[in-house]
C-alpha cells in the first residue's frame, strides 16, 4: 500500500510528532510520501493529486481537514483514498465525532487497525464540509474569536467568544425550503446545519445525530440572551428541550434564503451570501476509525 501524509506545521505539528506518527505506521506501507503545507490552499491541492494513494493521512486541525475534503471531492468516488486523521488543531471536532484519540501516536495506532467507515459529506453550493454550516450566532462567534485567545486558551477561547456574542446577537430573517415545500419562515438568532456531533469541542447532543445516515441535522432558534443560554444548557444537560423558539428537524436537502447577505461559516471557512443550497452526499468518503 501507498500513503500520502499531509502535515500542517502551523497547527502545532512538530518534527518529533511527525516522526512518532511515521514510526507507528511505517510497517503498513511500501511507500510513504510526506507533503507539508506552507499556505492556505496547499492541502486542497495535495488532496486533488492523491488519487494514486491507498491512504491519505491528515496531520492538522479542522481547517486542514476541510481543505483535504474539498480536494478529494473533485476526484471520482473510486479514486478517493481512505482518510486517516492525526488531530493537531485547536478543536478537532470531526476527529472527536469519529471518537479518535487526540494523542498523536494513539491516533496513528487507529490507522494500523485498518477499520474503515463510510462518512457523509455536506455539499454547500460548490463547497464541501464534514461538520457543519452555521449562520448568525454560530458564524459570528468563530469569526470574532480573538487569535490570542484561540492560541493560548484553545476551546475555552470559543466559549468566551460565544458569551460575548450572546450579548450582541441580532435576529435575522430566513426562509427554509425543500423544493416547493416551505419548511420555515421567520426571524432566527442562528441556523445550524450539521453532519458531525461536535461544535467548538462541545457535543451537540442531538438524538438523531449521525455522520453516516444520509441526513442533515437542521437546528434554528429565535431566542437570544438568557433564553438562548438556558436552552443550550438544557440541551447539554439532557433536559426537556421543547420550546416554540427552538426547532430541530432532519432532511437530505435544504435551501436557505436570507433577506440580506449574512456571514456563513462552513467548517471554519467564512464568506457572505444571501442564498445557500445544502445537501448531503451520502457515504462520499471513507475514514479509518476505532
């Protein structure tokens, strides 16, 4: 077998870590090629050129993984190598969803087990994501996080940014459609369309959450301030979540119409638009899992 390793030194991947990972898995392969990213877009480009490899091993965080996914989705299904993740970022949300160890050599040992699992991919217009699409409070939180807090505090930095945004969140109007069917119309403080089960290291705890069921999880709420905090705490504590302000449903496709352009967060990547077409690409990628 042949393996391509895409390593992001900026995510905290040291030469020692890289050496430990290679030492753990090298007996599996006849050839290992290592490519290190230097700037945004490198992982995307490397993934596009990975069709001749059996395994593609990503050493990095959620941003590096997002680039890899977008690169792989340009390949035909049968050309896409199986993906192994060595978490090296701040949150590593999809690695957590796959229940992978955060410690590098332990994660590398999972690759040696060669247990494979199909995973769905979210398609957002011409972009792809594994974990989530966020609008409103979710997008504003990740965009406004202080870089110093992110580097020094990790996931706690996301928590602090969330608290700040609770005070400043403004509702916005959306329409959710599935073909000719109007699913929802009204003001919301956030929209979450998810496939993974973690957001900023915090488990979403949606009862129907699965990354391999061919369905998207759609959650939106019109509450802000303390009611929003109370609702989120109830969800995390497993309490009754019934509320007229809180809506959750599943679908394989949803069209999002916004009255004005909003910042959109797709697995940590940000842009502005007033319209999104979101669908699930069922079992589009294969991952090495416990």
